[in-house]
């Protein structure tokens, strides 16, 4: 990793030197509020009006002409919404050019209109990002996604209103990236690179994604001449402990070839902890358990990507990329646990435990994709993932050591996929999409346990696990869509999937899953007028558990709790429906319903045969959610821009056979979110202030009763040096309430109360510097959603 960072710095320094050698005429165009103006025609003439060259400004308002400064030239600036401008220049750096907006007057009345925030096209809600984000204190593409109406985001995850966790793609391209991996990538893409975001409650079948999807569309500018651009940035984060991050990006562009290089890394520590009160019923006796658990995680991680896109003369495009991510983490947890048997004269027993977990992981991914101008799309993807780990666990009381354990583990995964899709459009207005996708995965898991019983650590052969899981998948889809006039459009698809998973545990072979499944999906959209749009989406999906969660393994957490694998865990199906009404291309009203049979989640269970609390993923009979939501944006002049999201609904989870009991829990819940942006100054200095907050009344998860959650965060953004430099100061979770107020279990024979003490409050200082008119290239990574451990 050190070598990668060293070569990255060399490339960045070389890139800066090459940029300094360029002396072509360049500059930037802004409006009276010093906001970039894209789409401005910049015409270069001699002083006698002889034409030389012309370009169009990009989304940053930047232009670069194919002419070096050697004499005095005339520049003409033309845009439909602005007054024409003219400037004579004799140097390469034109500087900043100010354009004045045109006023359209009718009998002394100035007509002003607000751009629509959302448009509905082919079942997708399309948001104009430059318009929505022009005053926002956002620095990267992930922060842009979190600001989109209907998206609820935390530091590392997003939820789509009425649809749960959506898939994410970039520029509508097929990708094997997991949501977590893609979010990490989005954090490295500048916000100015995003041209629009599309929300799809029912993803088109060609993406090989079932259910909701967010498509992040990046601005793509074709370079007329060879161009090297880049960005560097650094973050300082202060939670309970300090942490740091840094990233660098380079993009080399020609008229047909784009080569992009990305490297980033981070290092820091995190604080964690819980306070637990439990009453454990064992053999008609109730033992009260009080536990105080504290821990810290020290982690180092890095990412590197090298990608290439080549566009042929017939507009076919060939893309290839190599992606590497690696990291190391050390987690140390210490806990003090007191066991006291109620209505007993026996004294309380106090036990002390220490858990140390060391983990490493490395993921390599190679991807090739071909996009044809005739609607053909084909590609291949291969991933290699390795994750060795080591754990020590010591549990003792005041007199002796009760458990002294060492545990070695290793996960080794190879995954490959091939796909080919084709789109045909007929003269009658019908569009036909069809394709196939096939994949193979081999996951090897090794776990051993060594106990120290006074004679050093000795292997326990009967607990050794040496397992292999092989998966074969194949699916084909057929999708038809048509617009009936200007008011009604419809899309329907059917996907057939075959999935088989063979499992070998210590030489014993079995089959986990072997079945066919059909996934019907449909979207209907009716436009009464541009001011009134109705849309209905119905979709189905299937979710598989991670490889580690179906491995028969045991990971002790402390003197009282242990995490177990569940080889009997089944995938779950989900069926979703959303009805949207969009008023004035601005206000959104939503009704939704989700039914998920066999839904699984990690649940605790107080064992009735020993004094242990077991955490294990369990399949429920079903989960049912339904509710109503509304999104209302409003603006008060040019100073205050706000957006309010309200949601009310009900969640129900049922399981008839949960060990020796059952539950059928339901709860009404509400959610309130409000984002506010205040424009403190648009001139020099260019300052924006954000104040955001949300409140969730509470929910349930299986046997858990989850208390309310709240968050208040703020951010101050300062742009300077012609917007090439950005300094951002953020303070997240100011009142440190972003964990549930409580996690309670009160079932027959099962009682506990948990108070979480995780480290969410964070003060962040970020500095970003762009050079060469930098625009980050899009990139894909690998789906690692089923890799790694759950702790």
C-alpha cells in the first residue's frame, strides 16, 4: 500500500508539471451570483472578426480553446438566457467572465420562473442536480445523492423513501459493485461532476437489478485536444479519536480515449460500547446480568483504480478497469459482567473478558464491458477476495481463567460473471430489451479453535471447520415498454432465474439452495399535465445471506454473548409497490407497501440450557411495511432553501417458531427530516451554511423494541480561488443521539435493555483542490455485499 501511495504522489506531481506547461487560452464564465454557467458558446476571433475557434463551457463554467496566446484576440460569449459579452485578451488566462441574465419583460412586468425539480421519464424520477445543489454545502457525489428528495442518508448508507435500501449504478452501466463499495467510490467523485440523478422504484431488467435503483449520471465532456486534469483532497476527522483521509485523482482525455487513475486512503480509530441489563431465565431461576462493554477499532484502508474507455468512430465504446481495495483493522473490546441470581443467597459473580480481533482483507477486480451503438451490451467480470483473521478471547473471574481461546479464520472467494443484453426499438413505438446473465462463485472458509487449558494452546479437532460453497446462477429477461401518446407509458418485464448452491462441510456434501424463480415487474405512468403526474411501480426481488452467515461458526463477544452462524438460513423474497403523485414537478406524495416472506435479521436469544446470549441470523415468517410520505421543498428568497420530508407507517414482523417461543410484533412509526441551506454570501467570500435534522419515533426488529433516533448536523462551506479550492467544516450528530434511545426485549422468558455508546459525533475539516478543470471519471467496483464477517 505504501508503494501505491508513493507512485500516486509521483503521478500527481508530474500531472501538475504538465498542466503548468499548457498555455492555451482558458477561463471561466459565471453569473452575477458567481455561479458557474455551463453551455456558453465561446467564440475566438481576430480583431478584424476572422473566426478561429469555438468551444462550449462545461458544468464548472470552464472553457479551454485550442489556441495559444500570442497576440490580441477577441472573445465572444453567447447564451440564450444571458446577455452577449465581448472581451479582448492577449494572455492565455482570461480569468473570470461575468454574464448578465436577460430579463423578459411584458408591459413592465418581469417574468421569472422556477426550474422544475423533478421530471418523470420512462418511469424514472429525474432530478436536475446543478439546480438542486447550487447552494448546497456538498463536496462529493455521495453527499449529492443524500440531498436528493426521498433519499434518507447516513454517513455510510442510504435509504429510499418507501423502498428500503436501493441499488446504485453510475451512468446507467451494469456493475457488480455492492452498495457499500459504490458509496465509498461516490465519496471520491466531486459534486460538480454529477449532472443529474434518477430514482427508479422499479429498475429496468437490463441492469440485472431487481427492485429500487438510484442512477447517478455524471457529466461527460469530450476533449477536443489531449488534456490532463486532476484533484487532490484531505480530510481531518475528530470523533472520540482522530482520523485522517486523503485522495488523489487523475484523468487523461483525448477525443476518443479516457484514462483515469484514483487512489485514496484513510487511517484512524473508532470508539464503541454498550451498557446491558438482562434478566436470564434458566431452570426456573432468574439471573440478572449487568454488563459494561467498551472497545476501540484501529483501521487502515486504501483503494486504487485504473480505468480506460475508448470510443470507436461508430460510437461503440470499450471499457476496462482494474480495481484494488485493501484494509487492516484491529478491534479490542473489554467487558465487565456481573451475574446475580435473584432470590438467592449466593453472592454475585463478576467476570472480566477481553476480545482481540485482527482482520485483513484484499479485493481484486477486473472488468471489461462493450457498449454497441446498435443497442448491444456485453461484458465480463472477475473478482478475487481474501480475508484472513485472528481472534483471542480470555474470560476469567476473580479466582481463575475460565476460557482462553485463540481462533484462526480465512475466507477465500473467487467470483466470475458474463452478461449480454440487446435493445431494439420498433417503428410502432415499442421497445424490446432482452438478455442473459450467468455467474459462478467459489467461497472457501476455514476456522479453527485452540484452547489453553494449562499446557499451551491445543487444537480442538471436533470444532474445526473447513468448508466450501459453490454457487451457479443463470437468468434471462424480457422487457417491453411503450408510450401511448403523450400521457401514458408502460413498462413490463419478466426475469427467470436459476440458482444452485452446493455446500461441503468437512468433507460432507449438501445442497443449500436449488430452485427456479420468476420475477415479474411493471411500471405505469400517467401524465395528466406537466403539473400532475401519477406513477405506479410493482417489483419483486430476492436477497441471499452472506457466505459467512451460513457458516457453522462461533465468535465469542464477551462473558455473556456469542455470535453463531446459521447453515439453515434461507434467502428471502420481497414484493414492493409504490404509488407516486408529483405536483407541479416539485411536491411528491407517496403511498407504499412491502411484503417480505422469510425475511432474515440478526436476533438475540437467551439460551434456556446455559447462561449465554446467542446472536444469530434467523428467518422470520414475514415482514410487512406500509405507509404514506410527502416531500415538500420551499424557498424563502435567495437566502433560505429548505426541504421537509414526512413519513408515517406501520411495520409488522412475525415468527411462529423462534426457539421455544414465538412473536408477532407490530408498531406504527413516524419520520421527520428537514434540510436547510442558508446562503451567507455569494460574492467574495462564497459562504454557504447548512443545518439539517431528522427524527424517527422508533421501530421494531424481530424481538427488539427500537427507541427513537434523532440527529442534528451542520456544515459551513467556503469556495475560493475561482472555485478551484473548497474548505468545508462539518459537525455531524451534534447531540450524539444517532443511536436508538433504547433497544428493549420483553418477551416471555426473554428480557434485556441495551444502551448503545457508539461514536457518531464527528467534526470534519475537508480541503479540496482542483487543477486543470478537473472532472472525475465514473468507475465501477465489485459486489462484496456477501463477503466478510458480521459481528
